[in-house]
């Protein structure tokens, strides 16, 4: 705890706030996207926007795995959970995410679907061992941070011949999402969203390293700073981004040196590469189809691929028209631009995924910012 407090020290935060104000030039604006929902919550929880000068704006990115999962994939998980022989093992934050037809995993569970909450992939394996007469399907979502766990579970199931375990794989890739944002019409053509630089996610980068971001820095001339999640990490990273922009540099810098290297975790990357492979297309909520942005189970492990075992197919579904999650995820709108924010849509009655997840921008605004925004 004392170690964490060192990254939350008020006096150091005040000094960093002064430094940001001194570094930010009065003759320009700085639009900095925090890719990760963990950063969005840190930014609001610690009141960082109130410490920034008016010309430094944080833009919220799509780095919330629950938020970007398309409704059609959630519907598939609900269908799976409804089968008599299936136990669906899901991380807890997926349960309240609204699916189509006002459905959710939580509602499916109340109708007798067997949905169990897990904290780790290992718990899903344990469920399969403890329930040999059932098919246990792990509902796997997340960015690169959680992917190695899934890959390891599949490999362990294969090694131990655990025939009643499979994975419904929805893992997605951070670099593809960043590229999709930079290629989006709102950023590239229409100028609706300005992104001058990125705060890169630190947890993801402990696995993939900082090297994969070098492409954006070079090709799109956008600086990236890999930032830790504590408030002083975020503020120090803002200083680093502002300095790069002032000096006309577009490089990848690593603020989170206590956890991230340039090459990442080679062992975890090799494990993922052995078990999972790129999908040619994957649909994201908010970003649409993004080529080579998702992972699926490799043929060698097809016996553990729930999409193959249960012959699952994605059906197109309509989004709730009132919900602006897709625009919020792309950074085009703020949660407070949504007409039903904080009235019809609240954490107790979420209409969209961005209000459910701990990493969602709407949940962050509701918890920490709604009074400030409406004052
Ligand atoms: S406030 Fe609710 S309905 Fe509006 S964009 Fe956010 S999650 Fe969707």
C-alpha cells in the first residue's frame, strides 16, 4: 500500500500539474487519447481534468473489452448458456451487459441458464473437471492482458484430455484498434475527433511490449507514451506527450518502465501464438469490422473451440437506437452527449455496455463526473 501511495502523493501531483501548465503552449491545443478504460477511470477518479489547462483535453478511447464486444457475440453466449448440457463460465462484468431484445446473461441465468462467474481461466478448467457430465464453455473476452490465460487454459485442457472444456474466444488486439481509430473518417477526413497523441495501456504492454506502437508513431506521426494507471503515472505521461508534441517528435516512450519493456513477455507471446491465431475480420462495437483485430482458436486446438464444437453462427442484430455507446467508444461523443445519460441509463439500469463495465466511459462519468459536467 505504501508503494502505491507513492504514486498518489498530492504534493507531487500539484508539482506535475504546474509542470503541465508550464509545458502546454498557449498558442495550441493538445488532444490526448487515453486508449484504455482503466486510464479513463483513473483520470476521473483522481480529478485529473480539473488539474489540466483548458487547452489540454483528454479524449476517451475504446480500450474497454466489455464495451467493444458486439451485441451479436453476447447473444451467441446467451444462446450457448441456454443449452441443457452447457455451463457458461463468464467474468462477472459481462453478466449485466445488455444484449438484444432486452436480454442479458443475468436474465438468462434467472431463467435457468447455467451461468457461473469466474475470476480466472483456471476456475473454468476446475468447473469442467468438477462437472464431467456437462460441457463447460469459457466466455473469453479481453485485450492482450488476459489472452495468455485463455491460451494456457486451452493448452492445459488439451494436455490433460479434458474433453468437456471449450472456449468461446472474443479476444481483441490493441494495435489494430488504435489503427482503426486513426483510419476512421472522424479522425482522418471529418476532423470530428482530434487525436494528437496516445496514452498507451500499460497492462496490455507488459505482454506485447512497446514495440508494436512504433508503427503508429512513424506512419501516423502520433506520439505514444505507455502510461501506468496511478494518477502520477498519468500526469507524468501527459507531460511527456506534451513535450513530444512541442518538439515535433512522434516517438514511443515508456513511462511505465517498472512493468513494460520494448519486447514484452516473450513466453506469454509464444504461448498465445501456439494456441490462437488472427481472424481475418472481427466486428467491434463502435469501430465495426476491423481486419486482423481479433483472435480465434487454431485448428490444432479446434476440439476446444466452442464456435466449432457448437456450430455457432453470428446473427446481425440492431443496436438500441437511444444508446450512443458506439460514438462514445470512438471518442466522437462524450457520455454526457447521450440524452439518456444519468436519467434512463444509470449503473443500476444500464442501457449500454459503457455504463456497465468498470472500465466504461459512461460509468466513469456517472461515478466521478456527472455533477461537474452538468454544473
Ligand atoms: S449513457 Fe447509457 S445509453 Fe447513453 S451512451 Fe452511455 S451506456 Fe449508452
